C-alpha cells in the first residue's frame, strides 16, 4: 500500500445513524446491526439486490446485517446499542462499513480518518478508540454486499484523529467563514457555542477558534437528546392508543407524523409536537443555566445534529432560546452532515500539513 495516495475521510459514528464523507463518497447508514448466518446472508443479499440501504458485511469470517432492514426482519435487534464505550465488534463493523463506503471501489485504501466522541466521553474513551481504529497499522479487511454488488476492502489507517464531537461543526463553520472572505485573524478569535443534538446525547461545547474553552464551570457537557423524544412519544402513543411501537417505528413517525396501527395510519403529529416542546425546554434550560456566565462573551451560538432536519423542532428550539436567553441562534447548514464534513476537513488538513501526497 506504500504507493497509494492517502485519502482523507470523516466518519461520524452516531447512535442513530453513521455518516461518512470523502471526495469519493458521502452518505449515511442506520446504526442497526445484527449477526446472521452465512445462509441467511446469502438469502438477504439475493432478496435485496436492488436496495442500497440493505448492507451485509463479512468481517473475520462472520456475517452481519446492517441498516434499517434489521428492524424489519430482526426486531429483537431493532433497538440501537446505546453503550457509550466503543470496545465491541459490532461498533467496529459499523465504523469500518462507513469507512469502506467512503473510500471508494478500489480494494486497497490508505486513509487518514477523523471521528468524534460525545463530550462527556471524550477524555475517557479517546485513546482506546484510536488504538482500535489504528489496528497497529495493519489493514482492516471487510467485505460488503449491497445494491447487487460486492465491495472488498483492505483499509489501512495511516492516521486516526478522535475529536470532541461538536468540533466537527466548529471546523465546518470556520471553513464557511473563510469561503465568505473572512480573514484567519478574525476567524481564530471567534467564540462559538455549539449545541449538537444527537440520538443518544446532546453535546454542548464552547470554542475559541479551534480550541475548546476549559473552565471550572460546566461549559462542555452532554445532556438528553433525540432518544428522550423517542421514548416520550412511545409512551404517549401506548397510553393513548395501546399501540406498542418499537424505537424504529417512532423514529419514522418523527419524519412522517404518523404510525401504522391495526391496518391504518394514525396521525400522531400533536403527540410528537408535545414531546418536542418538553425536551426542547429541558435542553434550553440546561444550556442557559450552564452557560449563563458565557452568554455575553459568545459571538454566536449554533445548533447542529440530524434531528434539526425536522423544521418544527428546529423552530421550537430557536424560539425557546430567544425567549430564555435573548439569543437568536443559527442552525448549521445541512445539520446532519455538519460534524462529519468538519471531520473530513481535519483529515485533509493532516494530509496537507504532513505532505503525505507530495511527489
């Protein structure tokens, strides 16, 4: 692999979905995974040969089904693994699947990859996670079957960078400012508060340029997130309709405003709105309390994360922020990919600074 060009990539291993970005490819996969037999794998591959969202991975002689199909045909595995540590095989398979998809169709890939951890987990798990991904410099071997094709990958990680999750959006915002013609002297002193609403954690961090501001106050922390909304809607739906819906059903309802029950669709948009409001209030209250001493020193506050693709929730949060703090907060452009794009930019910067692709 010594003659290969080094590819920069970003992977955002979220609990809800796993995002990936490179010049070769970008996208997301649902963070559901189930171990299956070789015969099951063969049948699933044949039955879903025209569906790019159904992925079967072969890793170290074992087969795994990845993505939304897990909830349909393996309902016992239809809930996401919310363990915060990253030291298990299924975690690594999800990460490598995303990295394989990001790295293109060539069998051998040499990559610099950047990923993130929730703010409260960053110091605790960073070094161990880096070691798992680096793999002693040896290639990760994985084979993917999806959309009627097979992708064989030998993924050698040249450098791995593990960042505090919200830093991805910080770097994306800085890059946007640079594209608008702002000077580096302006960009590097800008203080930004980032509210990154993920599936399992909402991560809050305050940055000055690229540097996270440390303080005896709880400026950088994790709190409740999309999963709390899912659980609240789940309970309301059961109490009102006696409909026992799994996590994936509720996640779909956050997009559609409907659930399927006894052969018909029920409009649950009001129940979803109530859950949005309850959790948004909790998030804003936590932020305003912890950031009270910093609010007048910030240049901007930005909300990011996939749940903000839902315009109702995004608007609710913005209105509550304005009411509670006086701040008009912004929403990151394409909030679902703001972190992973920033991770990709960090990887690109590492390659440039170290001259890896110079002849």
